[in-house]
């Protein structure tokens, strides 16, 4: 479940590097100035009050977005930052949909001298846990059905990259043609019980398989063997630099092959 109950503002590291990381060309265009949602150090906000608002944007694969508060004048531009850890949810990877109506409390955080107000304890308007995973899953085209599980070995998963690759065990038959021996696994399908999945190397896993609109096959709802959640990022630390570099080099090669394959599908 997302860490909505922690009650503090948390910001991903890239959110403070010149504010250039907000999506693909979004935000303030790469300015070195903090976003307009930054507040003075002495800015006061009621952290006990429950506010309601509308999700204006949420970048699922980056894990953050913004909520526009219904009550005006509480924060600059009436918008607050929301990070996936502060979403109260039982989804594999907590997320929000654009235009969702939510409730939240507010928290003031600071990093590198910049202060910002964030939404925390983000829930449905009725106070229940956010649940959008089923909506995403309903749009997927599964290999063998949504509940069919395959086994294999996760060769690597790098949290900072947000992806890895799984080698499928031999012996499976598929109801679709072209399922490769190795498939890509992505952050949103790494089931760490609502937490950030940690570093993985040569680990047996269970998973489903789905086919993208471009014809690529990817892993779905990846767990440890037997269905146990993957270790989170705190329980599975990054390996030593030399080992990490070797794995990163392999990841670069795998990504190049993946991009080439998707490009070939576009040309079909």
C-alpha cells in the first residue's frame, strides 16, 4: 500500500535538479528556477485539515503528478505536488488518473533550501483507498489470460532505470505467436506490495504476460515465486559500483534491442 499515512512531503531526487525532470517537455521548460509552487520558508499551511481536489496530471511511469485544490488561495496557483508514495492504495504501483476527484492533507517539505507543499494521505473522496489498477489491466491484451502465471528468472531490474528483463522458463506454450524468450519488466508491474521495487539480479519470479499495441510482450504483475511481493528498495540495496556498471551495460544493450524491435513493429 502506498505510504499515504506517513504524513510528510517527499520529493524524488530528479525533482530538485534545476526542475528539468517534469515529464517530457512539461513544466517550466527546463528553467533553473524552482516551480511556482515553491513557497517561502515561513509559509504556513494547515496540515490537519482535509482538502479536496482534482488530479490535473499524473505521470504514471515517473510516479508523480499534481492536484488542484478545490479551496482556492491555500497554496500558490492552487496546485500541489503528489508523489506515488503518498497515495493510499492497494494497487501494485499506486497511481492516479487525470481528472480524478480526491481528498488529501497537506505537508510542507524542504530540500536544498527549496520549500514546497505536497499532497499526502491521498484517498478517494469517501476516504477509501485509491484503486485504478483494474482499469489499466482491463485494457491489456494478455497471453493465456490475466490470471495465467508463468515462471522465469529476472536477470536484472534496476530501480533507477525503472525496467529489467525476465528470462522465461522453458516448456510453456502460448496462445499467441512471437513471445520471445526474454521479456521486459517495468516498474509499474513490479509488485512490491505498493512499495518501490528494489534492485533485482538473477531472481526466480512469477508473472503474467501481456502484449502492447505495438506488438511487444511484457511482464505483468511480477512477484517472487509463489506470489510473495518483491523486496522493496530499502531491503534490496544497489550492488557495488563495478557490478552495477556491468549490469547497466547489459541493460543498455537490451534497451537498444527493445527499441529496435518496437521500431520494426511500427514499420509493419
